[in-house]
């Protein structure tokens, strides 16, 4: 009596499903208002299915079709109808859309409506706790092996219906609700409402649903329960097999370096698989153990065997590890197996080390030679880069000359002692007005400014020097004892001043044509420039082939503006025409 009252109370206060629902304004009035067509009683924590049993959803053979036209609704306790649109409790199969509780919970109790076209069926579902069963609830999961015979599948919910009249026990296979009996399945029989399998096949895998009728308060209820059947191979008769490492393996290791030890084990099929896997480290004074179980066996073969892996890591190999023994142990229900691994110090490969050293020396030699070549030919490399890649920096800078030339000419005022020492030759003048133009202008297309050639006579000399220097990109000074002691040193001083005052600084090129000593009366700004600015030393002979010394002219070009080389015709104007 108490159970009946609890049943009715739970059914009236049925919980609303957690699916996403939409309100339905119009529905079959003769369906929602009438008594349920079917009443189902199921049990919590079990997987159950409900098929839409309207007539229009079946073909002539009694199997459902047109599952796209099947719709499920939930009728709430206040009478409102909600359409179930979330697939969480709806499962699409080959032939229908099922109401599926996986697993069933107390809150799933309620009234459900199923429609196909214009047909409607009303189902009442009540989820009962197994705690209310008088006898224990039967097994809802069974495991059979193919070597067994006469296995039984009982309806697990029958123990909960003692002292009730049970009738019309029916069995279905899987979620398609196909009959368990078929002409092809000749070894399956149903005796006293229990399925008996004379022989086990792989095809017997599936979910078996049993229904039977009971009457509660003169109302017919269908009690539904499911049993999941799994089929496997017969239990192995062999102990596990260690695939690696093999017994007696010696692994090389380095002191202070990490090392992984992995044991691979193969287990045969077992209906109750409970392996034991261990790594055991046996040191002279103590032992250490690492163990695991099923969680190490993720790889399952098609024949039911399982491969397991257990790895231990030595963060830093020590001398104790070298003298220790490492045992891999595996055990199943039949027996056990062990393999032992030891470590040895890694020997240095002399030949390999020789190759490494020779390679390192060769690489270092190549780097040193390369660095030396770059150092020796740096100027040539830069000039080559300028000639093919760099942009001509003389374009658009509003300058008239590439370089202003300053040298000690015949008209320079010298004291008598100096005049007597240098009156025999005027090499500076020949170098300035003959050799420099021949190379820089004719060969490398630079435009030079030489006072005797490019400035008209009669102008104010000091003003002309300042203007011409500002109109030049570089200023070249041919230094000698004669130049340092002559008034020409003023031009050097003026150029230094211009380079300090202008935004785009004028760059000075100093050529040490002959050795000289700095006199005491030399201005400080000139003295500082001579000590800090780069200086190119002339070592050639104006009357020999050394006047075309390529290294000297490359250094001069290195300090000249970046300008594309365009070789022009040979100048015919000689030095004497400029006098």
C-alpha cells in the first residue's frame, strides 16, 4: 500500500525534462486530454528506449519508417505542451526517432506525446528507484565468451515485481526493437521468459530489451528493462608476454643525463582483466618500486589482446644506477613473467670524437681565413657593393663638385730653406692637376674642383675658397712639408670649419704625399684634424707604373661619394695647359 501511494505521488509530481523545449500553441486536443495509451515503468540508472508506436509510422511488415515525420513532445503537469527539439534525449536510428534515457533518472518521469502525421500516442513514464525492489535487481550487463554454451539472459526487473501478476513477456534486440527470435538464429530460444543461447556468437552483442505487463490499481503498466550483452574471446591460458626490453638487456647511459626505461607487455584476452605491471629498481642498499594497472593498457588489438606500457624516468643517472638492476614484472590470472635490465656507461667514440675535432678545427680555420680575407679586401668588397647595389648619393644634393683639391703649388710662399730643399721638383702639383684628374675624372667619372682650372681669376681669393668648398661633397688635401708650412694650410682650416658648420657635413680626405713635421704655429683645429681624420699614404712614383697603384686608388674611392662608374674618354688636356 505504501509503495502504491509513493508510486502515485511520484507520477503526479513528475519532473520536467532538461531538453530544450518550445511552447506549442495548437496540438491534437483528443491526444493531450485523454488518458495515456501506454504506461511504462522503468528503473533509475538504466538505459531505456521508447519507440513511437503510432500506426502510420509502420509499413505493412510492422516496422517503422519515415522517421523524419516523428515528433516528440512533453506534456507538463499544468497541461502545457512543449516540443522536444534537443537531441540529448532523442536518438535517431535507421527506422525511427526514439525517446532515449541514458541513463534514466527520477526527473524523467512524466507524460510524453509522440506524433507521426496526424496520428498521436500518449505515453506515461514512471522512473522507479531500485531501492524499492523486494528482491535484488538483476544484472543489466553481461559478458559472454565464444567458447561458452547455454548462457542465459533474464529480465533484470522481474525481481522487483514479486507478488504481482506478470504476463506478456516480450524480448527485443538493440534499439531497433527487432524480435530476438529469427530463422537465422536457430540456437536462441526463450524458455520461461528467459533467453537461452546454446552457443555464443559475436553477433549476439547488443542491447536486449524485455517488456512485461503488470496491473497497478486496475491500470495496465508495461515494465521495461534492458540488458547490455558483450561478447569476447575465451580467457587466455598463457601468462603475459614482455615485448621489450628482452631479458638481460644492457642499456648505455651517461652520468648526469636523464634516461627513460619503458616496458611493453602483451596480455591475452580476459573477461575479468586485472593486470599487474611493475618496474622494480634493485640497488645495493635498497629497492624501489613503480606499479600500474588497467590505465596503462590503451592499445587493444582486433583479437582481444591488450598492449600495456610502463615507463620510469631517471632524472639524472648516478653511479648507483649503473650498479643497480631494473626488473619489469607483469602478471595476469594465469601467471607472471619478469625481465631484467642493467645499465653501462657510454663509451666515448674516439673515431667520432676525432671527426668532431677535425671538423671544428676546419670550420675555425675557414672562419679565420674568411675573416682575414674580409679584413684585407674590405674596401674592394664595399666598392663592389656600391657599384652594383648602392644608390648614387650625388643625385639631388645641389652640389657642383665631387671633390675640392688642395695642394702646394709653385706660387706658394715658402721660406728660403724650404724653397732650396724642394725647388728641384713640384711633384705635389703634378699629382694634383695631372694624376688625380686622369684617374678620378677620366676613369671613375668624378668631377673635381682645381683652383687653377675651375675658378676664374680676379675674384676675392678667401671668398672663392669658402664658396667652392661648400659646393663640394669632399675635400682632398695633398699633404707634405711644403703644404704644411705654406699659406695653403688655410684651405684645410676653412674646410674643417665648413664640415663642422654644415648640416650635411663635408668629408675630408687626407693624402700623405710626403713625410712632414707639424710646425708649432699650426692652428689647433688643423692639428686635431691631422691626428683624428683617416689618412691615405702615397707610395707610388709619378714617372712609373706604380702611379696607377690599384690599392691606393681604391682607398681614395672608398672615401669618395657613392657614384656609378661610367668610364669616359681619355682627357687630352695636360698639366702644362693648366699653368
